[in-house]
């Protein structure tokens, strides 16, 4: 199934590359991904076998009225025309991955026991980017088990400055009889 997602994502990417709108389309697709993933009803309606493709296209036009990239709107309609609506989120994710690879951006996650602000995320992105030599985009996920501090994971890189990690290290050192 991954090749299905990849084929669709590559088709949009190639079009965006040709028109030099990769960053703009990537932002639109990210916004759509967020909107669609936060509202299961959209996918359910677009996947309905009781609606004609023309009705689904009208719904897309209504939902995406503020979308500036017409290629993205047409792309969503192609997905619907081909009966792949239920895969749209995975196709969007694949498109984002392809764009990030092209733009030299690594993605990762900041785990913290609480939600952190966008300003804090940006600051951590700068530090991690400088440390690993790639531009980094991070998302925040709550992990109450960390107790305090943060843990950042970008591919194979792990930066763990959590209180949980420090306690685990202290516990290990004490078990070994160390100071």
C-alpha cells in the first residue's frame, strides 16, 4: 500500500516542483492534514459510497474555499475520482515526507510532560538543527512519564534531558555501587 501513497504524493510533488510551489503546497497540505485528521467526519463523508463524485467535488470546493494552491484542490479531487479518499491522510503524510527530504528537513518529536509553546519549539528546533547539521521541524507530544524536562527524537538522534532519564541514570549508578 505504501507504493500507492508514494505514487500519489510523487505526482503532486512533481507538479509542485515543475511550478516551483513546493513550500506553498506543502503548507496547504499540512493544513489540510491537520483539518482532516481533527475531523473524522470529513473523511467519512468523502469516502461515502452514497455520494456521487460530483457531489464530493462540490464538498471539496466548499471545504477548501480558502486554499490558495489550486493544484492541491485538484489533487484532492483526483484522489476522490480514483476512489482513494480513505487513504488521503497517508498520501498527505507521504507528500510531506517527500517535500522535507527534497528541502533537506528532518522531522522529529519533542516529548514533554506538558504542552510546550510554539516559541519553545522553535528554540529547541534551532538548537537541535545546529547540533545535528540539518534543518529540523519538531512536533510536541505529551509524555507524563518524563516527569520534567524534554526528550527530543529526530531519526536516530535522541537528546534526553528529562528528569525520568536522570533518575534512571542515578538508579543505575547506585545499583552498580558508584558515586
